[in-house]
């Protein structure tokens, strides 16, 4: 049984609050599918809009093992509901995953890492993990918490164990 801290942060301008909510939903659905418990830290985040940061504890079998490669910048390409001309916008959120012990050290590094690790392209229903050149044309399923293909590809690439 492992306990990890998940932090998802957006910038303070633009529509990143919507995207923080989408990414949090993705990880929440994944945690639910794994049978993990999830508890949002109430003094660090509010589920009311605008949602610029979420900090949550995930507890369950192999939680850190499965999420260890998720830390980094996640770029989202999307068409906001208010966009009249169909232009694609690019926004970024930062995901940090740490064991509970590492979290006390500030998630082991910069609050805003510079490396974009993954792009979620909503208009093309595509997700790409840039570290391993892995592309999946099932973004709708990924955003609904179906992260297993990505996690398995990362684990295979880095030679780690998968749950």
C-alpha cells in the first residue's frame, strides 16, 4: 500500500482552471479504476471555480509505481467553448507526483519544470508522450482515466515494474 501526493497546477491567467479540472478528473478516474482512495487537501484547493491548483493524497496498491513518470508539464491543445472561429489554444498545467515523504521537500524540485512531457490534443483526439515518442488516438478515453496504455509504455521504456 503506497500513499502519494498529486499536485496539479495551472497559471493564474487564461482558462487553465478548466484544464486543471480536466486533468484532475483524469487522475481521479484512474485512481478510482485502480481501487485507490483519493482525498483532496481542503486548505490547498477548492473544487469551486476557478480551480488553479489541486493537491490530493492517493492511497492504494502500487500508486507511486504507476504514477512515478507523470511529473512534468502537460500541454493541452484545445478549442475553448467561447472560441467563435475554431482556433486551437495551447495551455499548460504542471503535474507533480511524490511520495508523502518527498512532498515535504517541495516535490523534489522546481514548482514549474520546463520539460513538456505530454501533449493532449483535443481537436485531433490524440495524446503524445514526448519522452518516448508514444502516440495514442484515444484522448477521450485517456481523459476518462484510461491511462493504462500510457503507463505501460512508460514502464516498458524505462525498464521499471508495472502493476
